[in-house]
């Protein structure tokens, strides 16, 4: 079954941030029954999963993940965004993250921020968690030296495990994507995978989201696609990766801009 498109915000890491984002979603008309559902992305890495300290403010402590998921109060699509370099044990890592969380219905969506994860491991994840909605991230690294057709051919190795594909050359860095190039990938994906819900990410913020959405709609002919924002909604404290804070005013402007086009 084709999944509903979402409007996403990734990177809140405290209860106060999550409550504020959920409130902004509600104020702007995004509910689990709206045409575009609200999505809240929780960042987890192999490092944080294994209790290692990080200075990246976007990553919560893994011990707090369940409580943070509960804070969303089932008002949004909760999604774990996971990155790891340990491919041979990827399914086991995912199993640890979702132990109890999946069974309690707190989160049943996973974005793999990994360039071409092992298809066998992804299939193991889907076998253990059959209702998991898996997002394949087409990052700059994943798309490097590949044509849109080659990207699609590579994704066929994952069979029917994927629910979403996110065209995301920014990878949370707030770098704006090229709409024309992303639309070429989109068209190939839609032709090859009609039941896949496709999305766009890369530098979305309140100043550019409406204009970019209009261009995407002009290029796709409809609005049945996802968007996600991260770096463009934060204030940098230094040049160190992840040393930034979520700005709720930027969140509000982004959601207002998106709703002005998508509704």
C-alpha cells in the first residue's frame, strides 16, 4: 500500500523541542488525517546507540529515546533516522533501537542515512518488523557517479522492503538542492516504483520552501510528495557539525510556507 506523503522536521532532541514542534504542526493544520501527515525525525547513530558521547546537539541520548517518542503523543509520524558504518550487523543494530519501541507502537518508521545499505540486512529488518516503513535516503554520496537510471537499478535490489525514497543531497547540512536535478531522479523513481512515496530534502527553510514547492509541483504535476527539513531550521553556534540549536520561529515559518502551497 502506498504511504501518505509527509512534511517532516528532523533533529529535535529534547522534550521541550518536541512539544514545540508538535504544537507548530497542529497550528498549521498538519495532523495524522491531513493530506500530508506531520513527521518528526529522531536522529540515532551507531555511536549514540553504543552509549558513546557526542557533541552533536541533534542526537538525543539513546536511553531517552523511548520517552522522547512518547512525548510526540501519537500526533505525528515518528521516524528514527539512523546512520552506521557497521553493515554486517545493521539488522541487529536496528533490532536494538526498536526493541519495545516497535511493539508499543511508539515508532514504526526508519530512515537509513546510509549510502547503499546491504540489501540483505534491510530485508532482515523488514522480516523482523513487517510493518516498518523504511525510507531509502538518496544522499549526495549515494548518487555520486550514478545517473538517475543507475540509482533506480540499484534500488531494485531492495525488493519490496522500501516505503519511501528521499532525494536528499544535503544530508542535514542545510545545503539547498537543485530542483531540476532532483526532478530527474524523481521521474525515474516514479516510473520504476509506482507504489513508492518519494520526497525531497535539502536546505528547506521559511524563506525558500514555498518557491521550491511550487517548482516541484510544476515539475511533477502533483503535490503527492514528501519534504523534510533539518539544517535550515537551526541556528549555528559554531562551525562544528551539529553545534546548533533548533529555532522554533524558523520551524513556524517553514510550516507556514509549506502549508501555503500544499493545502
